[in-house]
């Protein structure tokens, strides 16, 4: 049985990190195995907080969430393996879906990633 709070997959490719062999998306972070080492990108650190950011972060910490706070751009309007999430990290990180990504939206890793990110009050912006 799959974990509804985690998406683990092997991306077709990643821009921004070398030799990525696995990606794990959790509600509050993305973990990337690159060249045998795990790297963690916390969403609180990369989120585009509404102004004033200090107030938005405080309200978010208290569980008051008006709208999802974006942490990445996403593009669904491509062939399955070319769909991607572009995270708002300092060094741009673009994670593409697996080689065997499902055609249908509801069955896709893409859809699951969106759902997991939204579980903690974060979100993504649609480019397509």
C-alpha cells in the first residue's frame, strides 16, 4: 500500500543537481538523492510568502492558512516524462516525472505530488 503523505520515484531527469537517482516528496519538503547523498529542500525555506512575509509565516505556523503558499511552478501540458515541477530554491531545481509516468491525470505521479504538497498548506503554480 502506498503512503498518502509521500511520493517516492525515479525522475526521468533533474536540472540543478547531478546524478539524481531518487526523489521523495513529503508535505513539508522534497528529498533528493544526488551522487549517493541525500539533500533536503524544506518548503518553509523556499516558499513565496505573501507580504508581509513575517506575518504570513507566523499565521502559517499557527495553522491559519488563507491560500496555499507556492513552493514551485508546475507544467502538466507536456508528454508524461517531460512534465515537471520547478522548485523555488536558490539554485533552480527542476524535477521531471518518471519515464513510465501515467497518461491519465488521476493516476499520475504528477497529481500525487501536487496532493502531497498541498497536504501541509503549500502549493504550486500552473504554467500551462
